């Protein structure tokens, strides 16, 4: 793991997300930031850099805006094959649920992934993550879930560990054995849940940090999700879940009941769901790329924000519902399609993502935090939405080391 020291100077606009400052983003104009041994040691106006940090190797940002490294807290990017054919069918009128019911959807990626060797999985997964890193993602959560049997789930978690070891990005592994009921258990969701809890979860738990369930209409019920997440917790995995994506399926309330770290998607929530999420301190992870790709209405991002729920944004990068890899594009969608302000979108893509993963040491640029940040190819963060097709990133710094740009 790299860990280095530098002084980033000549920053036109610095987003710190410092909660001690008045504005949401804690923005400072004409700023500098000093990183020593991978951690932020000083942040402030360029004119005030203390003498002890002036000798650090300098990185001249040439007036560009700097934001904390993006934290993409929900992805399914470890998989084989692609589903361009299904995407075409959707554009010709079939729905995601119809394709799923006809044996396509997640099942077709499961078939391709089961057939892929560990090496083949790495060959498809690594370039995706490299592109994410070059677009400013410095921490990424990656779910298993296209195996649905012990060996393939283990192979996926192995690929996630290899990403974490071999690239500068931090990869956080989530076990999603309950992504759907595999064909060998067709019609017997309870049977699969028993098998999952008894056989797959105990083998996989040592390689994951979180346990996730796709709790939704036609997938796993609230009762099934509850048993998987309880079992996950017994194996040391914190719960999070896919909730209320396809229907008002009770997932958000289950997330609150369990004190899950996050409830994700939330396309079908009412005011009561919003209240219980806020009261339980569950982070809402919103995925505007999914609604964009499926051409559906966006989730109630501003209502969640207004109610005081902590909101994160993520790509949900997966072959079916959001084949989107970069956070700058998600930020543009969050502003232009979901209606978030640029400030809310930037905060949710950085600090919100960090809180959704329980990682207090990132997503903000304050002394003690990781020295993870992105030098934008723009004079202000607003340009990420204002010029959504312009190359967004000039350089990426991870733990004080230049890793892209
Ligand atoms: O987050 N909702 C469940 N899982 C993915 C879709 C996976 C797929 O279609 O392959 C999602 O949208
Ligand atoms: Fe997902």
C-alpha cells in the first residue's frame, strides 16, 4: 500500500467537507493541503502554509478545484460476460422484471460468472476498477453475488481481495450470496436461504466485511432477508441491504429494525420509511445510474436530505441495471436527473459514501483523514454537472501519492 507526503498547492477551490465550517462542503478558495505519511496534516489558505510543511514535495494544482476522493459505496463490479442483448430488449419494450422472470437478468450473469476461472474474473474485473480509480474513486465497495454457490462466491471474494492488494484503490468486500435464488433452488427460496446460512455464508464470511440481501418483490422476503442478515451478524458481518428498489417491499423498515449500516436503492419509499431510516441512523445509498439506465423515476433524494437522513451516492456498477463506472457521471445524474444541488451531490459522493461504509477516516479533508483527493480538470466542482461530458479529472492522489494523472 502506498503512503506518501506532498503539499498540494495552488488549489482554486478546495472542498474539505469539514463539519466545523459553515457551508456543507467547507469550501476554501486559493487553498493548499499538506499530507504526511498518507494522512492530511494541514489544510487552509495557500498564504498560510506553516513553515514545517513548505518543504514537502509540491504538487501544483494550477488553480483547479480539489475534492475528497470519491467513495463508491455500492457496486457489483466483479462479474463475467455482459448483458447488452437484454439492454437492447429493454429498449424495445420489455421490463427488467419480465426479463428476470424469463430466466435472464441476474441469472444470466450468474451462469457466465460460474463458468469463468479465477484468472478470467480478474481479467474482466481489474480494468473496470482501474477506470474507476482514474475517474477519482479512491475507495470502492464490491459485492459478491453472481456466484450463488460456495465456490463461485469464494472466487468472487478472492477477486475483490486481489483488487484491494494489487491496485491503489481500497476495495471493501460485501457478501451478497442472497442476490437471487439460483436455478438449482428454483421455487424454493427458503431452501436456498437454509443452504446459504449453513454452507455458503460460513465459508465466505472471513473474506467479507458486510452482508447484503436483495430484499424485494420476487426476490427475497423480509423474513428471509432477516434470517440471512442475522446469520451474517453472527459471523461478524455488518448488515446492509437492497431495499425498496422494485416495490415497497419493507426493506427500508427492516434496515432500520436491524440498525443496518445502509439501505440502498429506495426507489419506492414513503414518508414513514424516511422517518424510520433517519431515526435509526441508516445511511440511504441512492443510485441514480439505475433509474437513468432503466428509464424510471429517480429516488426522493432531496426529501431524504431535507428529513436529515445521511445520503450517499454510488454507481451500483453492474451488468444489468447500471453499467456505469464513474462517480463524476453519477454526480452529474444526481444533479440533472434527481435534482440534488451540486453541494449535496458532492458531499454524498464523498463523505456520504465513507459513512455508508463505516469509514470515518475518509471522505473529508481535515487533519488526521486519509490523504485521498481528486484534482478536477475544472475550476469548480459545479462543472461536474455543468459540463457532464467533459473529462472530469486531472489527477488522483491516494494516501498522498499521485496514482493517476
Ligand atoms: O443493484 N438489485 C439487485 N442487484 C443489482 C442488479 C443486478 C443485475 O441486474 O445484474 C442492482 O440493481
Ligand atoms: Fe445493487
